[in-house]
C-alpha cells in the first residue's frame, strides 16, 4: 500500500496515510480537527524539497547570483 502525505485544508495539519488503490482521499479525515477532504501532498512536497536543495547547492557554487 502506498503512503501519502496529506495536509488539512482547514488547520494545515500535515499527516501521512495509507491509501488503497480505489480509496478516495476524500474519505480521509484530519486527525487534528476532523475536517474531511485533505489535500494530497506527495508530488508538491518532493518538488519543494528538491528545488530548495538545488537553491542551496547553487548558492555554494555561484554565490554572486544571489546578492
Ligand atoms: Zn485539520
């Protein structure tokens, strides 16, 4: 079963949940406030981590570009 990251649209609480193939993320509820329909974060989260990692590396290689 794949593990996904979710963020509550109401309180921005982030949590992980296993999702079965045909199970809709709408069926999940926020463990913090009980709000339904959390936002799935898988792709966005990985992209953000990767691009901030690249920014950090580029600042080390090419610091004058960021002044
Ligand atoms: Zn919530």
